[in-house]
C-alpha cells in the first residue's frame, strides 16, 4: 500500500476526532500492518520505531522500581545493555540459562532462539513461572513460533529483520492477548512518542506477503550451509537451531574471515534478503566466544554462498 504520510487529520463536523487525528497515536499504514501481524501471531500487535523501542516500552509499561528481570544468557546484547542502564531506576537483572527453569523473578525475558548463541527456551518451565513472560521471537518469526501459544504473555519483534526482510525499514513490534496489557502499551507508546513511521509500516505489509516463501528458502539454504560448515576443518563449532537463517560458528580468526567474503556482506543486522556476516565479540565482549561469527543467510543461491564462505575460510 502507498502509506498516508499525514501527521494530522481533520475533526468531523461536530469537532470530534475520528479514527485518525494525530500520527503519534495512530495512522492508517500502522493500523493495517498491526492487524496483519496480529493475525499471524494470534494476538493484538502494536508497532514501534525500532525493536529496542518495543522492548523499552514493555519494561516501562510492566516493570516497577525494584522489579527483577531474568534474561536469557546470550540473548541480543542490546537488550542486556538497555536493562543494565535501567538499573539506576532500581531494575534488578540476572542472566540465566534459558534451556533450564528460570529463577524467581517478576519478569522472565527469553529469546527464541537467542541471538547469537541460538539456544531455545524451556517452554514447559516458563508456563509454570508466576512472572510475566516476554519472548523475543525475532529470529523464529510467526512462521516457526507463535510464542503466545507456548506460554508467553508478550511477544516482541525487531521487525526490521525477517518480518520486513529487505534491510530498508527500522521497526519494532509487541503482541499480546490481554486487552489491558495492549491498552497500557498503546497508552505508553503515545506518551513517549515511539510510534512507527508510515513507510516502515508499509514495508512490514510488503514483507508479510512473502514471509512464508522467504523463510522456507532461507531455512533450506541455512540447513545446508550449517551442515557444510560443521564439516569444514577451519570451523571449531557450529550453532544452528534447525530453522530460520541465523548460523553462528567459531573460527580462530573471525576478522580474517568476515573481511574476505565477496557475496556475503560484512555488516551488522540479520534477516534480510542479502546475506550478512560479522564477528560479534567486538560488540559483546566476553559474554560470547572470541571467534564467533554470526551469519545471516539471505535469498542467495546455496552453492554461491558456500563458495564465498569456503574461499574466505581458506584464505584466512
């Protein structure tokens, strides 16, 4: 759809606002994209200016001074950085192995799978946990996981990644099934001004149209690349959950490999049609292995991508 980029809409003849009045609260492209994503997830979706804006909104909406958060080890580093920054407001953070039951906490924050270590949560344990369960399902997408069906109270997405799928839109999302939680998030979003832009929302609508097909092709390619990487003598360890397109693998000199790929772009982020690779220790420090490379598989030909990886590994 061609997004309506207006920021205001006239009141009706009685001087009352209609469905849309000011774009910080809602706009047509955003509502259309929220309805589409909500249908995929089986809940009520809201869009934000980025994945981190969505995560921050969840904490501001449902945490309180002194609240405790159990965060999955190896989850996206920016999530932990943001939570530690909120420690000055009394937020208590502990990181735990999400393959095991979570410790006692007000909020349990998991990632399915964790980026970049690619572990998966213990859903049986999470269903029994009394705290609020938040799941970052960015990598799995609704194609491979509907986390609300598994016991999550809130799902978050960096929709910048697979949901939009083309490295051309910055976007985040939350999804819930509790009307009161959705209302609280909507109220907060309007107050803090973290609404998504119309063009980004339109990119999500476009991306959803091809999501199933893209994820099927990406997964097929990633499975084969993971198999070949595991057999390569220069690769120490391969992590792959069996679905979607993120593979992490360890080598002796990750910088030498990432700077020698030709088809695969040495850049951050993941989930686009273009394959990307980067070493993560430079950003995340000792929380992950020094030699870890994160590969995001795109829509390229599997043999061409492998040839690129193979020559990079050989020259390194």
